[in-house]
C-alpha cells in the first residue's frame, strides 16, 4: 500500500516518471517501451547510482549484455533504490519517502478502526465498493485496446498439465488464505461480533463466491492490458507478465504509460491498490523472502493445527452439534469429511512441500556461499 501511495503521488505530473530514461535514477541500460529491443551493455561505474544494479531476477554480471525497461528501473532504482542494498546482510539506508507513505497508510488504517467495528464498517462502504468501480473502468478501457483479445485468450486457455504439479496447489492454497483469511487474521476478530444465530454458512459461501468472482474479473483487467503490451512490443505473454509485485508495479504501470491520459489511469489504478490493501532500500529482498518462504509455511501449519484441534481433539460431531444449535441445521457429510480428512491432508502435504523447498533453498544458498 505504501508503494502504491508513492506511485500515486509521483504520477501527479504531466508525464509519468517511469515513461522515460532521462531521469537521475536511470542507467545506460535503460530503454523505454516505445523502443525496439536492442543489445545494450550494463553501465559499470564507481558511483552509487549505477554500480552493480542488483536486479532480483537476474544472475548476469555487470559486463554482460543486458537491458532494463524504464518502468523496471523506476521501481527498483527510484522507488526501492535497491542498488544500495547488497543482500540480506546489508539492506541499505532507510527509504524515508516510503517510510512517510507507510506512516500515512498507518494513519488511514488507524482512523478506519479507532472506534472499533462501527468505524471500520463505515470505512468498508468506501474501501469495498471503490475497487469495483475502478475495476469496471479499467476493464472497459482494457477491452478497447488493440491486442486485448490476445491477452484474454491466454488468460482463459487452461493448462491441465499444471494440475499435476504440487507447487500449483501450494500456491493456490496460499493465495486463498491471503485473499479470504480463513483461520487467522482480522476475519476471526470481526466475525466474533456477529450475533449468535447469524447464518455464517451463508456468509462463508457468499464471501468465497465474491472473492473468486473478483479474482476472475481482475484477470480480465490485467490480461487485456498485457495483451495490448504484447501487441505493441511484439513479445510473448510469458516475456511480458511478471510474478508477484513485478506485475503490479512494473508490467501494469508500463502498460498504462502507453495509454492516452496515462496520468489519470495511473492515479486511479494506484488508488484501487490502496483501497484494497518495508521501508529500507533492501525491504524488497526481505519481502520476497517472507512471501516465498515465510508466509505460506506459517499459514499452512497454523491452519492445519486448527483443523486437527477442532475435528480430532474437540470432535467433528460435537462441532456439528454446535453449528446445529447456532444455525438450526447440521452440516452435510461432505463438509464433515472435508473438515476431518481432506482439508488436514491437503494442508499437511502443502506444508511439507513448502518446508522441503525452504530446506533446499537454504542448503543451496549455503553451498553457493562456500
């Protein structure tokens, strides 16, 4: 959210700052989205601006032929200033601009919650509806772009072979936990304010449906614009699309820069991210480490323990009796089997897979260090 706020403030100018390579943070390796791809050698100097640009997804040395887009350099070298961070042992100085943006976000969150559920309930009327309005605007704009159908076709084309990969199911489970928040976080605290006989079964089904529908709609918004980028840059979808923060803060802003009225589209897109929603220059490295290895393993383990404690120690029958007392009906056999067997097994397998990946990561990193 702090990054999005920084982007939104910095976009309030006639020309977007990530639309050119004529800024103090750019290197000789920078190219804009309007230029054809050419080989450019990475600049190697002794000053803090251009030395050893530490691109997180690249293993190339400084003397190899390499290039970066202006949007990419803006994110890494201007927003994060990651060129001053050499690794996890030296994350660089504090990014005071990002720290101030984070303070603003914390202030907004505080005033949204300072009176408890009453104030947060009023804030939700804005933070929950505004993203849908902006999503609809971006969807209409995206569908009118040349090449948008190429991106949508890629989005809707299934890859059934991926269903056999454990990592896909692990990523899906992690995404569900982050988007819905079952078993941890604020959802449990807010739901404790419900009336005793509130139909939580209906709420759970409705919330899950809305979450999936929103994700599906967001896919159209993103891939319609990515298809337009593929058409303009003559690249494949795999080359254009990024994972994680790169999609939101590199690929999409790069696409926005090609649109008429790019400042307006950039502001409303970042405003949407803020309503949906580490402050050193190497914070991105820590964020990537936690997002890849820390958060999934802890969430999967905690929710697995909750399932085991509820269904195996407290007892599924006793739990169903409690639900009957609250809602007036007993959950069907399908839900009982899911709670008792399928969910714990799925969570355990996912947890073991993530845990194994963490071990392999640190073992391989230790071997490289030596």
